[in-house]
C-alpha cells in the first residue's frame, strides 16, 4: 500500500507557483501523500529578489506583513502561518523587520478523518505581501498545492527534512525568566545559558507600538543571561506591561555560527542579575548594533559607553538617578581643571590670598556657590523649556550654533583683554565708595560662579553631553537633579577653599607675581577664542570670520577707551553698535545664501542671454571688497532672489578677487575703476547702472522699472 | 584686585547670561532623531513650496495646520489618492479654513522626488487640494518632525502645538479594500479639536513606505 502511494505520488502531487518580478512564491509539503486524520506541515516559500525584502509579523517602522488566506476543501483546517526569526533592516531613519533571500513560513494543515482515500486534494491560498528595496510594491496572487490522499501517507524525501529543519528553527516560547524595566531606555533582561558565548543578539517586539525600532539596543551579556536597552515606542509603557517578542542570536555549533531564536514574554520588573557583565559581541556586518560597540566583548570603551556606564550598571529608577547624580558631581569636579575655567577660578582663589578675612571669604564662597547653582539650574531650565517647546528638533535647521560659537569667542577675547589689564572698569568704580564696592564683591562672587559655568560650556562637551543626554530623557525633576549634581561638584573646590583658612594660608602671599599670573592666564583665554573663531569660520566661511574679527576689534576699542570717561564710553559703544549692525548676519546664523545660483560672468554669456531676450543682472564683486559683501548681505535677500526667479532674470557674477583684465575692461567701460558695479539689462534693452550702495528696494525698483 | 574682578565679572556675567541659553541649545543638538513630543511646540520650518515661495510655520500662526508627508510613487499613498480618500479630507479641511501642507521629502533620484512644476502638475492630475505642496529634498523638515513614512500625518493647533502625529487611519495596509470601515485618525482628531476636546488619539504608529531621505 505504502509502495503504491509512493508510486502514485509523483503523478498526483504538484504545486502551482506564482511569480512576480520580485518574489517567487510556492507551496511545498512535508508529505508527498497525506493520510486521513493526520496533521502535516506545508511551507509557503518566498524567494525574494536580491536587495529586496518582505516583512515579519511586526514589519517595524514601515512595511506590511505577508498574508495568506486559505481556500480549503470541506473538513480541512489550516493553522496560523508561523514566522521564522526576522532580520533588522535599517533604512535611513527607520528600522524594519523582515526577510531577504529565501524564507519559508510553515503552516500546519489538518486532514479530516473522513477524507476519501485514493483521491487528490487541492489546497488553494490567496497571498498578499509587500516587497521593498528602496521602493515598495504590494503584490499578491494565488498558489495551489495538490496532494494524493492515501491510507498511510508518505514523506516527501526532499521537503520533509527541509521543513523539519525550518520548524525546528522557529522561535519557540521558553520558560526563561525575562524582565522589562521602566524608563527610557527600559532594560530587558532575559535568562539564557551560555550567554557569554553568543554574538549578535537582537530583540524583535511583536507589537508595532512597543519600541522605538531605530534606537540601538546596546545588548549586553553575563553569566546568567543577556539584556538590552530598549527605547519605548508610541505605547510608552515599558516596564508597566508585559513585553513579548523574539530574541535572535548566533551561537557556535560545529565550528560555524548558527542563528537561534526564542520567544520571550517579559514581565515588568528590575534587571535580572548576571545579564550585563559585558557588551555583547557584535560583528561588523550586524545591523542591529551601535557602531561604537563593534569589535568585541567588553572591549571598546568609547566616551558614550563609559558615560552610560553608571546608569547601565544600576538599572532601576532610583538607583539610576543616584548613579547619575554621583557621576554628575564627579563630572562637575573635573570641570574645574578645564582650560576655559581654570583661569577664572584661579583669580578667585587668589583673592582669598589677598587678605580677605575669614568671614568675608566664607560669604563669598557661599555666594559663589549660589551663582554656580543658579546658573546650572537656569541651564537646566532652558533645556527643559526647549524640550517642552519642541525646539530641540528644530534647533539644527535654525543654524543658531554660529551665534553661540561667535558669542563665546568674543567673551573669551574680552576676558583675555581684562586679564591683560587692557580695561579695568574697576578703576572707575573704586572711587564710588566702600559700601558699594563690598556689595560689588558679593555680586562679583555670584557672577564669578555664573561666568565659570558659562566659560565651561565649550570646553566640557564630553561631560555635558552625558549629563544632558541622560537628563533630556528624564522628567524635569530628574533633569534639575542632575544639573544640581553638576553644580555642586563644580562649586565644591572653591567653596572648600573659602571655608578652610588653613588651605588659604598655603596660597603664597600677594605681590606683583599675582599680576603676572593674571596676565599669563590671559593667553589660554585667547587660545580658546582662537579655537572658537576657527570653528566659527568653519560654520560661516570667510565672511563670518571677517564679521567676528571686526566685532572683536570694535569690542577691544570700546573697552579700551571706556576708561577715559563717559564720552569715550559712548563713542566706544557706538563703534561697537555700528560694527554689529554690519556684522550681525553671519553671527546670527543668517547666512547670505544666494538662492538664485549665480552664473559666472563673461561678455559672451551676456551677449548670448541678450540675444535670447532674457533680462540680466550682473554683480561685479570681489572677496576683499567690503562694500560688495555688505551690499550682498543687505540687498540680495530671499525676496530679491524670488523676484529674480519669478521674472526669469539671469544672475551673473563677475568675481574680481583675482586680477582679471576682461573684468577690468568691463568696469572701465562703465566709468569705474573698481568694484562694486551692478548692471541691470532689461529684456532687449540697454543696461542701467545701479548705485554703489545697494538696498533691497533699489534692486526691486530697478528690475520692476526696467523689466516690464 | 578682587573689586576689579567683581566689576569685570559683573559686566561679563551679563553677556554670559545671554550666551547661556544658546549654549544649552548647542548641547541639545546631540539629541538623536527624536520625534517631536505630542503636546510640544511644533518645530518651525522654512522650505520652498511648489511655486517657489518660501513657506514657514510661523506664517500660519492662529490657524490649524495639517502636515501630510507624501510620495506619489508609494502604494500606501496611492491607496488614499486613488480612492479619493485623501482629496476628500483635503477638501473638507481646507473648506473649514484649515491649512493643509503636503510635504515631499524624497531626495533627488529617489522615488517621489519632484520639482515644483512637476508637483503642481501631479496635484492637478489627481485633483489634490492642499493649501500648498512643500518641497523638502534635503529632508531637513522631515527629519525635524521625525517623519518616517508616507503617509505620515501631523496636526498643529492654532497655538503652534503638535496635537496629533501618526498614521492616517487604523488600517496599516496598501490594499484599497482596507479603507472600508477604517477609522481616520486625522478626521477624529479634528472633530475633537472642533468640539473643544483634547485629542483622544493623539499619537499612533505611522504606516506606509519609508520616507525616501537623502542617504
């Protein structure tokens, strides 16, 4: 009988595949013939075109899972389609979960007990799937599979072993304990034997709304299991609800790395011990890992991973916060020796040597502490407000960073000038009276604190980045606490000094050396200013550097002459204001980007455009021509470029930065010996010469008057 | 000496206070790809529309604004346009004085990238009725909003606060028949706003094609 069935099978069993350009789909059966009452497995096989993929039951950030709808003969029943472990597929800011190459989805089918033996049975299925590379195509079609029914049935010699392997590799529920903690990230920890021997672990959630799929999971392993840092998704309920999904990893078996996967259903709870001893091994081609961690178990210590260390080690809410506070305090202490900060603090420390009696020193110490704390908390407040206002995301494209670097550069330059004794507004104030001066001392102590914090900002990015990185993901109270920790650590050394006369006595006696130290300390400040000026120039280009240096020049003039009295102070401020009026644009990040792309000028190009009957605007300019640059900043506004575009005006630029006889000749032709020169050729008309001091209105009038 | 220092720091401290806010912002730029929180201020933007004019969020202050990320080559977008679903919603909302901005963040060479004239021609062909089509080929606006899919919908209230972000409806599929009986989250959110209620479903997971950002 079995023999007969085996003979019959090749004749009666056949599958009808379905092909598209991107996916070939076919049903295969583990049984060449089925018997009444048995349950057997078929697979839906997708062969996916190279660089394309289909999706898992949770497709991740985009995409859609493959669906199968059975049309079965009466009495037959099909189970759910079962999902092999997917891969994480990153695409720009998204991460999807799906399959590439070939994937086999097992489905169990039950044959009715009364299925008539000796006949064939056909299983039809309607399919729908989405297949994507960089674009997505929804596809669908029908497949069928016909099998003979025999009294004993028989295995398919090719497909039975393959299907058995696929079924064996399916992620299965386990009894492994798993916990998901609260927070962002929330820590998922899972029991797993020999976790330290695995590599490339990844957690795939079943729910689309559970996780931020694109966030790195930072997997770690330990003697009793493994753990992941998971960022919450829209549900935002990590640690407050069970989290189910699949954990996939690779393990060495018989000399080769084999992929394994199992299902977890993590219950809310703190991290399981022994699951985070070291970073998991991630290979270079593994897409789920943060790039910093590639390279091996517990190996690389980047600033990011070391910064996250205390928080990771501590795990749960309160402990994490305490660890972050301790780290913040330590970070604050270290800030004292940063090159931008040390000069400011050294001078304050020297003032204790200047014979300040104990009571005054203590009061100044306290006020300094208040200044530091107020500034740090103000910083935290600004952060919280920015976050609340949704500005964090918007910041990047408002290009406000040049204003920060430029402003700090000028600030350091001014501090340096003061340290050199170029300006001492104090000389004025000294005459005002002892009472005010001592109050000035208090205010001074407060602002020494504030200034030190401000001065610290550019030098301390690595530390601040961690504190801020942790703080921005926390509720406002925790943010404030972390910044308070930073502030306390920051203020500690000087406050300690102010309270310990024994320490103060170790500072050498005051004398001319203090002036010298002060002067020498000016140079680190100038160095910081130089560095910031370079950053600023990188951000804004040569025009930005010109603006910043002009402002520095005007600033030094203003502070230098201010000592001569009120008239000079006003004059200095006026010069500064005038400079700022011309130079504010690059500083404020308003890059004079010319939206209309300028073509290079040549007499031939002008002739060609005139022959076409096009209006032309020619700008004769040069990099060293200040008037030109001011004009370009003031007059070539987005409105003007929009008007150019609207009227189809060709914008030509003749750049006379380097010697050019043809441009010189053209200038001479219009009675000019140099730049700037602005010409407007109306369509089919003779050119008109625009004034040398240009405004937006002049340009618009010219093209309105002559153009139409 | 200490008095001189005091005056100096007084002066510089004032300047410092102005810088500090900016410094804080500089630090925040490290924050990765974070989408805007619902209930937070929607980030401003400055991009060109299909007719070449520069458009900003600020110009719509006082009006409800809907942002629709779109890509005409995307089957999920086509589901909503071939069925007139999206156009009907555009018509309803703009008739009510709501601003509808269709945003295209496809990079040049990627699916769905169009220049201004092409965008206008296509909009006419499919009878789309947005207030404007914004062209974001650099993806700056899309990344600022964390737009992940087409469609991906955002509603900004007249005060400039983001009150809804996510999917257009509760049927994450490209199949046209799934429109039957779907709950349109945008329409529901607008009804909540019109009734003076808080938006009940203020955030959902968007579905569709990935936004074709520049690499």
